[in-house]
C-alpha cells in the first residue's frame, strides 16, 4: 500500500508545475536553506555562516523564518540587524538565536507567509538579499538558489516518509535544489555538493567565553532540546568532559524548573538554541558551534551565477 503522504506530495508537485498553485516573487533575490527530513542537519549554523559570508561580499542579508512554535501570529520583525527586538517567545527559539549571532550582520523577520515577511522587509529597507530559513518545502515563495542540508548517515538509511518516518519528501526531490551541503561526508548526488564542518567556538556564560581548564574537571550535567542530541553529548565528550548526567528533550522544548536539576558540584551545559530560552538563568554554560565550508568560494560562484542569471530574465 502506498504512503498517503507520498500521494499528497505528488499531487502538490503537479499543482505547482501546472501553475495552479502560484509562486510569488520578491524584488530582491532569495536563497533557501532547507532539508528533506525533520531536522538535525545543521541548517541553522549554515544559515548563520552564509549570512556572514554574503555580508562580507557586500550584500545586506535578511533572514526569513516561520518562527516555529512562537506565541505571536502574523509577520514580525525580530531584528533590524542589531540583535533581537522581541522576546524569544514571540519570535521562536531559532530566529532569536540567529538575531543574536547575526547582530551587525543581518535582519530577521518571521511570518507564516515568508512572502509577506519579505514584502515587509522590502518596505522597511532591511536588506537586499533574503535567506529563507527551512524553506525547501515553502513553495509559495520563489527562490533563486536552493540549498539542501543533509546528514549523510540519515541519507544512507533510506527514506521513510511522514507520518511514520522523518522524511518530509523523498530523496528524488533533491533535483529541485541547486546545491547540497553535507555534514562531514560525501554522497553520490545529481547536484553539486559541499562538505560542511561544525566547529566548536567554545563555552560561554552569558556571552563571556570560558576555558575548559576553568571548570576543574567537574562532572557535567548536559541537556538538550534539539533534533539529534546525541551529537551534542558526543561533542562534549570529545572535548574531554565527563558527563555525569544527560537529558534529552523534544526539539524546541520549553524548559521548566523541574527539567533542570542542578547540584552545586556540577557544571550544567546546554546548546545555543536551548540557551536563548534560559537567558534569565546564570547557572549554566552554552556550547557554541559554527558551520564552515572549505570550498565556500566555489559555492559562492554558483550562487552569484544564478543571481546574475535571474536578474537578466
């Protein structure tokens, strides 16, 4: 029996191909960073990396995001380029994280319709290039360059579509993309691919960087509410930390005091995405990671070629 979700995807694809479902264009170019699965492919660090690199090339990037699980509705300016203007509850955890990391680099706007979010950004002159966060399935907005992020281990396991599996679309959908960014791996793909490394920036307490030596080999209480927390725990262990307790929560989890059991002898460490939801707590450290693409110049050339081609149409 065929998966009903697959049939829905096929019907939706046909409606877009036929023009019965419309795609809207913004005045400024759009680069989408998305994936084919539910998460854990390094999409947010890659978006931050691209915003920083493209700003250095002379663009003024604007991040367009849905703002998953935010309390607000409609279109909302999270940052005009100088850090968050609203609490994380109003923007969502990932847009708040990007607004913090990209202060001085990029604005951030959230909205259920990224087209309306982009229109708002254009009216207010927030930038001249859009980065569509988690946008591969958001077909209502035309994009000039599509990047798909991939976890190679997950790719090799095969595809199991929603609702029983983690795949939003089948592997064949990757042919819609212009490039794939793969975490520490290489695959046989029909599109150009680039290897992405997630590199540790360090441990932070409220913005101040700490050294591992300052922790005096204390036991670590590690917790994370992300799609693949085992990677976070493995990173801490690779840094030499002894994890005494580890706790995994659902992605985008909103923590309660009962979730955070901390003793005075422990060092409590969490992810940067989780840290934005605990900004009033001083008793934990944040592990900060960043994406890096060694062949970024090659990716940049592909992007610029596509943008130049789009402007000529």
